[in-house]
C-alpha cells in the first residue's frame, strides 16, 4: 500500500508523470492555441532571420535546442563582448545602509560647525533646493553640529567620527567619497535610483545587470544573493522590497535570491517527507521535459528561466546548508567579527556569510541594513546603528584582505542620500533630527579596482553643497561597472525600442580619480 505520493518501495509505485496535473497548468496548455501563439508563429520567419544576423549559426542552434537568448551561458558570453577589458574585481559585496546615514555625523568633518550651533543656516547655502514636507514649513533652519568628536586615523589621516572605531582601523584600505549626490529627495525614488539607475520601478538592479552580463562563477549557488539584516524596534525602519533586487525586463533568473536568517534560509527548498534525492532528480528531469515542450510550443523565454531556477534550487539543497553552517569557523573568525556574528540575521552574521559567499564564487552579494532614517533622536539612535554595523564592515574588509580576496572583490558602503546639517524639529544641546539631503552624502568603497586610502571630493563648510569633484549616482554606478570590467556606455539591452542601461540615458562618467 502506498504511503507517499512518490513511493519507490511501495506497491504499484508511481512516477512523476502520474502526478495530478494542476488546473493552472492545464489552462496554460489549453491556451497554446491562442492568438498569442498564432502571432508568435507568424513572426517566426522574420525572427529567425533577425537572430541569424545578430547571433550567427551558433546562436540559432543554441536557441533551437532550448537556450534562451536572454540566458547567456559562459560559452556564449563573448557574444556580449564581456568583460570589455580585464577587470580588477571579479565579484562585489554591497553594504546598503537604507534610510540615509548622516554624513556630517560620521565622515564629513567640519571643524567650524560647532560655532554655528542653533544659528540659522544662510539662505545662500540652501538656495532654491526643494525641501521635503517634513521641514518645508519650518520658520528656521538651525544648524546642528555633530554631537560626537572626530579624530584622524591611519597613515592618511582621514577624519572619522568616534562612532566608528572599527572602521577607523581600516581607513587606509578605504576610498571615501564625500561628494556622492542624487536627483531624488524621498526614499523610494532615491533607493530605486541608487539600485537600478532609475527612479521608477521595473528596471534591472545592479546585481541583475552583473548576473546577466558576467554570469555565474559557481554551479551550486545563485549569482546574486540578497541578505536583510534584522531590524531594531527603536530605529525608523523604512521598508525595502524585492523590486530593489528585481531583474526588471531581464529574465527572472537574474533577480536576486533572498536568503533568510535561521535554520530555513530558503523557503520550500527542503524535500517533503517521502521524497528522496533520486526521486527529486527524476521529477525535475521530467518537469524539464515538459517545460522544454512548452518552450518549443509557446516560445516564452521565461520558461527557460524556470528550467534554470528549478536546477539551481536542486543544487542549493546541498550548497545552502553548507554555506550557512558556521560550526567549522575557527575562533579567529569570532574574535574578528564579534559575538553578534553567531546570531543569525545580525549585520555581522550577514557580513560573515558574504565572505563565505565570496569564497564560493557568488558574483554579487547585497546586504541591506535598515533604520538610518534619523528624522529625530539622532543622539539616541545613531550610536545603536553604528554599533550594529561598524564592526561587521571592518571585519568583512579585514577578513577578505587576510584571505587574499580583497584584491579582486569590490566592497561598497552606501545609502540612498544624506541628511541635512540643519535640525528637523527642535534642537537642544543633547539631541536633534535631520531631514533628507540629496545634494551630497558620503559613501565608501574598498578592494578591487579602487584607490585605497584616499578621500575624494569636497563639500562646503555646512556639508550641504559639493564644491569640488561631484560624483553623481550614475557616475558611482558607472565606476562600479568599470571595476568589474564593464564599459557602462556599451552595456545595453534593447527593451521597448531603447538601448536600456544601468546608468540611464542621461550621460554618466567613470570617476577616474577613484580608480587604482
């Protein structure tokens, strides 16, 4: 008597083909003879001719055998001409501080700002900048100097806040950019612009562009992985959504794969009771046959993405548990990252996972840390944010350097914009708030392709306007692509009649002064 849906040792065992077909799949098959298919058939002759001109005989053979033109294999990567030149970095790790860290409290030291306490910032400094609805109604814009002292560190003598004692230890490895600037003044458009190069949803993010263009460096883990750091209730946690790691108009196989903290990093990855590894393999092979038949009949490239995702999920069943098993890490790891790294979901834990992913060939890892939206109670909240992130970032850079991985790994630390030097709401000697500020904010990079130990760009005495060497978000992303061997102006994808790219139609430039 059968005990499970797919028994191999029961009476009258069944195969995957004997499974009941879901109603939705039946409807999908019934829809094959639709107007869409008729039009698809009508266009095949012209389509094959166009493909022959674009990809040649090899490309046509690959497509005829079930390969998606949007799915670029290692053998066919040269059809994109990537990388355009020898890259300094093979992979990247992006530490995203969602909410907008206040640059004048962390990196952008202004010696004379203390003497301006509670004085109105001059109108000439603010100019005609658009203000958010949270401060536009203020009658005064009182200057709020940083509550914490700054000091010079490393051989370069870079100024850092006392809130960042661990980051201060690696300052000679960092490329600090004080003049990053953006077009957006509110969170959602700003975070979209930073991640996807566009303020509107629906465009591929940086990680998806890299996955599409450079492909995977391993067979057992996704090319692009996203980790979210657990939130702290006392912080103002702006939401983040999957459209920040979406593949947009690219195939869905290039989207970021989110790993959760805890014992079950990927939902529904484990086999159900009664399904062993051999049965799972047989089932996936059978589903692939069905999907390839559907691809041949309907021609939807997302079917090919589905095949690739099923196969990756199968590989991840063994690779993810090994990745997240930290039991074999030596004591030196915990001495470096600190005790919080043993707690799943903390920033330090995620930084340790990012190092392990770098070792295993993950092309792009992005860690989100929310809570930096400090409209009020800066003095109460900012120390907590720094305690949660400072040591992890330091440990990640140090660990990569010790293992010889920093030379070809680009580490990026950034938020979506900065904060205002004037106080939002009430100002006292012991506390203040800060509003959104797009005109200048501080980011940093380390590792493959960038010049270590430099501070790039200058802001005015109020950390409000750029006075030298601006770095727009588009330039920032163009420089990241350059470090990975990509010419941003040539890295395009035809969609809706346009040659779409990460750096948008607006001109962007690689910042040569940041490059090693």
